[in-house]
C-alpha cells in the first residue's frame, strides 16, 4: 500500500492496534502531519484522542511518540498530554493520547478574542513555565509552542488548567544545529530566523508571544511574512547583537552591512534574496515602538490602581522577548520573578473565582464575577508600598476577589497511570534533528518600556 494512501475517517469505524481497539466518534482537527479524532476505547469505554498520520510522516510522529512515552515514564504530569500507546493501522501511524477539552486558540475564538485578565494570563504562563522547567532538565526543546498546541484540560471543572501537546517537532538541544527550522512564523525566535545557535530559549520566546496574544487578543508579531516579523521585532525590541549578525547563516535574508553598521534590507531585496513573497504587516504592532504600546489595545480603560501591575507585566514580558537568547529569561528564573510570586501570594482558599475568562463555567460564582466586571481589564502584582494601611487592605481584598480558580490547585499533579508498551524507544540520545519537512538586543537594555496610561 502506498505511503500516500488517504485514510477515510468514518464515524463509528473501529481502528485497532496491538494493545486495543478504538471506535471513531468525532473529528477534532487537522494539522500539518495528520488528523485528530476523538475515539472510544472499546475496552475501557473511555474517550481518547488519536492522531492519525500517513506513514510518509512516520519519523515525525514516531519522534513525538518516543518523547511523550519517555516523559510519561517519569511519572510526573508537568502539564504535558498523557501518552497511552501507538500503533500502525493500514498505512497510517496512530498515536493514542488522553482526550482534552479544547485548544487555547479555540477558547479565545469562542470569546471573540477578548483579552484575558492579567491574573489568568499569569496562571497559564506559570503552568507552561513549570512544563519548560521540566523539559529543560533533559535538554528538550518543544519547538512549536503556539495557542493551537496548548489545550484546556476540562474548562468547566478546572478553569484554565492546561496541557502542552504536539511534540512532533521536539528534539534535544544537542540535535539542534544553526539553520534548523522550528516554530511557526509569528512565534519564531529571532535566532531561528537568523540561523544562529539554538537552545531551550526558543521556547521562552514563543511563550512571550503567547502571553502577548492573551493580553491583546491578537497575534503580536506578523505570522505570514518572516521579513515583516523580523522588522517589527527590531522596531520594538531593538537590533540583534553584533555577534548574532556576524554569525547568523541567514542574516543576509534580513540585514546588510554598510561601513560596519547593519541595516534592514528592503522588502524587494528580501524577495530577491529568499524567493519568498512579501506581505506587509497588518498586526496591531505595526506602529509599536515599545511593549507598553500594547496597553492601548485592551478593550477597557485601565484603572488607576491597575497601571502599576500592568507596567510590571510589560517588564516581565520583556524578559521573554529579548532578541539575544543569552539574555532571555529561563523557566526557573521566571517562576521566581516578582510578578509571578506576587500572583501566588494573592492565592486564597475561599476566593478562587476566575476573572471573566470562565464565563461559561457552571462551577464559577456568577455573582462574584458580576460584582467585578468593571475591573477585569488588567490585574497583577502590587509592589508600591507607599499606600496607607486602609488602602492596601482595600486593594488586597479586591485582588483576592479576582484570583483564578486554578491557583489553589496549580501544584496538584495527575497520578501516574500504567503506560502500554508500544515499541517506542525511551532513549532520547539520538532524536532526529529538525528538517525542512517539519515546517516546509544590545539596544533594548537602554530602551525604556514606556507605559502609556
């Protein structure tokens, strides 16, 4: 049978492997290398998600199975989708995983891309930081972080509890060579585009892009044209360091050197050099000169009491969006950042209502949200200690009323279930490096993050 044979996904059909049979119940989505279906495990009657890929993409899917099985064998949840088994069906490779709710992108789409409250952004960020801190221990890079690959587990029961999926592009740091193609444009770290040394910092850049999306409800950097993405990055965050510009394999795709100074080339030169089309930036960031310009794109006016915490968010975000990966914040440092620590300090046991991000949750308190709907534009840590004691009590009370549901349970992990053996190697020493098939700043240190009220 040809490796290009299509698998016709019909409802109620049964697909079988060595360790079980599964009845197809729902088409859930389609990606670059396959389709995902919700199926019923015929033995347990439990819902599972099965990614079905053609054998021509076998290496990518097998790579994902290897990493997920290995991570599952560690016996810790760490906000990663749970691997169950894998098998070959007809001319397709099937990856069986736990069934999750919906992607973060679909969640945002369902709320008309209304930006999230800062507390909710921070809760999601904290979970992802815990995941990347775990991956960092094993020198693993996810390589494709975006809203589509962040899944809500069960939003009605655990609002904004997330898990990371799609490890098809994942590899070890040692397998990453300069010039490797990673990440979707718009979430792609500058060092990937420039062709310089790569490491775990690429995931932290993508996480910064996710945070920015959740803050303004739109993609922050252009996602259709790599030239425009680099142009906007330099416009907001400054030029890459000289060493990056001297060492990058693809620097000439975006910059030229004139008398010792690097300048951005023209769109025409970009098209002539790369043979890639040019698409002008239409994102809200096209006229931004600093991260603080994002504040103008919140749907409601930022309250006076929230201006300081919003400014602190921009400072935190800037740590993720450093053009030089050596200066970018690490997961461990981010988890101990004052912005995150202050959010954790706001956690209470009797007031855990998610802010406006959980409007569809039957388990949240409608009354508490209605009383707070005028204050949901931004939120976050308070660091100004010059207020009077009464003012601080009032502010703390208001903040506690806005703490998301998930905070109290953010450190609770899943119990380790038995993992079926699928023949996947649990060694991570020789994962394939990323190929083109997989996806066919010194100035910033002196640049103030101006917060425009």
